[in-house]
């Protein structure tokens, strides 16, 4: 049986940006755009009314500041996840939004597949941060950032990362977990994106530092 689609409230005051994101979402069967907002007040009212799974929230819109919008959404729609999607960023803004309760921070110059993956990730109680945002968050608060990144990994991703940390090659992981090599490569690519790293070496270093381990399946 097909799972219920992820419902999304798109908040951005630029028509062209909304049109672009609308087109991206329309191509995904599991993503359902239920409403749009062009200012912070509309975000607050529509979130309270519709209780979307995810809000794609622009950082700079008319109305209340993003931190205030997020705080009210947290009160009126506590199960809604908030993904900030913006072209603007700085250390103070990123930190403020994370403290306010944002579940992710995606830059608008990233690819459409990253937007889709970010929405799916935060909808499943994960966290998603663009690599640049990760680096800034680590500089500001390394302990809390590392914990958030660790929580953002799915059990399967943690398992694969643990095996990568043991020095296993993609084909070995594929055989052990009964997956195709391409599926393993896809998992590793998602792990890189979530952790803001670019190589197995960097991913392994992060895993060892954070104590990410795996329990091998019995079969």
C-alpha cells in the first residue's frame, strides 16, 4: 500500500521561485503541495489551518521575522517540519533559526534533487543542512550540530556509514546488505550530502569522531 504523500506549504514571496519549486514538487508522486504563502503572516495562518508535514520557508519575506514565524508554527502545528530554503545566509541567521526550531537549511543554488531529498528527510524526523550551513554551525556550536547530524541519518544510512568506517568497499556492502551496488552508491551520496563531506575519508573521520557504529544483520 502506498504511503500517504508528504504535504507541503511553500512560502516564498518571489513568483518565479515559487513556480520553480512548484514544478519540482509536481514531478514527485510522494510530495503534495497543498498551499502557498507570500509573507510570514500567511505562513502562520495557513500552517495552523492546514497542518502541513513540511514548510519550505524563504528566509526573507514580508511580515514577522523567520524566527518568530517558526516559533508560532511550533506552537500551533507542532508536528510540522520546517525547511528554510534561501539564497541568503550568515552565521547568526543559521544559529537563530536552528534554535527557533528549524529542521533544515537549504541554499537555493543547490540542485532540485537536493530539495526533494531535504524535504523527504525532514518529513521523516530528520535534519538537513547544506554543507556550507553545516560548516558554519559547527564553528558556532560543534556539539549540538554533530548531534543533529547524527540524528539526521536513517538506520540504514548509519549501518552503511559504519561499514564504510570498517573499510568495506561498495560491492562488499551490497552483498552483505543484499542491495545493488548502485543503491549503495546512492546511500553513500546521501550520507555525504547530510554530513557536508565530499569523500569516504571525510565521512569515516566524522563517523569515528562521533562514535557511529553498526550492528551487522544476522542473515
